[in-house]
C-alpha cells in the first residue's frame, strides 16, 4: 500500500513514520512544510529506507497537493499536519485556522478527486473542552459534545466537523482519532514535558501555569501510533475513535517526577501566570477502540517517562539545535514577563 503521512517531520508524525516502516511493507510518503515545529532530523533514521520518501509541501497549496496526488495515487492519507501549540494559538489564531481547517479541506478534496480509499484525520481530545476537577467519574466518550476553549481546539473541532460533512455529503471514506496528550521522543520543547526536561537539565526555572493542578491524560506516542495504525486498517468508515490510556496526572505531579528522575531540586519550580482559558481536566474513555479494534497501550507512564527523559539526555545535539535562535525569542516572549 501507498500511505501519505502529512506533518511527518513533527513529533507524532515522525514517530508514526518509524512505526509504519517497522511494522509493514508499505510505501511511506512523508510530507511536511518544515515550519518551526517540523524538523527533518526527526526522520534521519529512515532516510536510507527504500520504502521511505520525503516531500516538502504545504497542505494548503491546492495545486501542488493535487499534482502530488495525481502522480502518486495514494491508498491511505493520514493527516497529522497542523499548528499544534495552544499557547501559540492564543498569540496568533490565524495560521491555526488556515492550516488546521483549510489544509484539511485541500487534502480531502484531493482524496475525493484521486480515489484515495481512506482519509484519516488525527484530531485531539481537546475538541471536547474540559471536565471539572472534582468529577473524577466523568470521561470524554465519542458522543461527548464538541465544546472548545482555545483557538487551537476550535480549529481542530472545525476540521473534525468538516471531515464528517465530507463523509455525509460526498461519501468520503474517513476515520477520526481523538487522542489525549502524548509524550515521547522528538517532541518540540514548547510542550510541557520536553520543556521541563530541557529547563531542569540546564537549571532554568520550571514555569508551571497557575497552581499546577490542571490534569492531563498522558499517553506514550508509540501507543498513539499503534492506535492510528489499527484504525486506518480496521476502523469503520465514518467513525470516531477516542484514544487514551487512563493515565491522568496533575501538571505539578509530572513536573516533580521529571525533577526526581533528573535528580534536580524542587526549588527550580516557579509558578507563573495561568494560561488564558486554561482547560482544567482531560480524561479519555477509550473503551470503543479497545472493544472494537482490540487496542491496548504498551507503556505504563512510570517506565515511559523514564525512557523519555533518557531519550532527551541522549539526544543533546538534537535538543541544542532546536533550543537556540528562534526558540529563545519564543521563550522570552512567552515566559519573559510571566
Ligand atoms: P507538531 O507541531 O510537532 O507537528 C506538526 C507538523 O506539521 C510539523 O512538522 C509542521 O512542520 C507540520 N506542518 C504545519 N503546517 C503545515 C502545512 N501547512 N503543511 C504541511 N505540514 C505542516 O505536532 P504534533 O504534536 O506531532 O501533533 C500532530 C497532530 O496530532 C496534530 O494534528 C495535533 O493536533 C494532533 N494531536 C497531538 C497531540 C499531542 O499531544 N501532541 C495529541 C492529540 C492529537
Ligand atoms: P501542553 O504541553 O502545552 O499541552 P496541552 O495544552 O495541549 O494540554 O501543556 C500541558 C499542560 O501543562 C497544560 O495544562 C499547560 C501546562 N503547562 C505549564 O504549566 N507550563 C508550561 O510551560 C507549558 C508549556 C504547559
């Protein structure tokens, strides 16, 4: 099979490309615009694989996307390409609407035009909004209403609605996955876990928003990849699948775990001004994908987070190449006066 993976030089996309090449004999086409978040170094380990092909392209560039689809005739398209950071969406929503919504439309139009048999939209649990901290009995299911908080989550929810509309109106063969927060190798250090690892390593204060009590449901990126792989091959046309491993942690707990693994003092923690509209708690009910597709996560958080910290320690050059230049400007802008 010929599979197009968009956003393939980003965090989850690159992990998914490695997953596909390891588990299957498919021809894998990795597409990425290489924005600040896309890094070709993330794909270094597969550049000599004869089943791997890289294309630099913008999913919003209709002409170029149509040309690629006409030439390559993909069987499956998996769309990871997106602007993905909530804090950046609060600063500048426009690019989120363009890439996350209009880019999705361009890809789906190409799927219809060139007879792609399955379009998969990588969505997020953030489309459901948040749950209260004092109702541990509540979880997001696939039928929880969409109720977004940030421009990022609103753009992802809009894309989901558009994907469903293309299914109903034009019979697009599609699936959607909505996963909880991922951690693991190759994550850009603007996100909680790699940012805290990088700061702790360098004895820079660890900026915890608010009181650090917001809860996220963490899943190792490998387990997200295995879920998407199952969905694109065995998922039902037109269905949404929630993906999560029942691993809820308050942010402060995650930060303290990282400090402990790195043997750094808790005095590095600094509480800073909270994120605007900060979602309180995410918690996924994954029973549908477990029952229908037999998906099970491989990682427990305790071993996954240790392995992840080790990965960043062993990839110092990768981290250094990202955390200089534009990253420093971003960091100063975001945290300088917080
Ligand atoms: P990321 O920011 O690390 O990667 C996004 C990639 O998309 C980058 O390589 C970037 O260069 C590329 N890209 C951006 N605009 C593009 C465009 N116009 N054309 C082509 N490529 C473009 O993000 P990630 O964390 O790997 O997330 C990937 C997907 O998974 C996103 O759709 C995100 O909403 C979703 N998701 C992420 C998480 C998480 O915890 N990180 C959880 C659930 C869902
Ligand atoms: P993040 O990794 O940005 O993912 P998301 O907002 O998509 O869940 O943030 C995870 C949590 O960590 C979120 O509650 C915000 C918090 N956070 C901090 O406290 N400090 C930080 O510097 C960052 C980046 C996030």
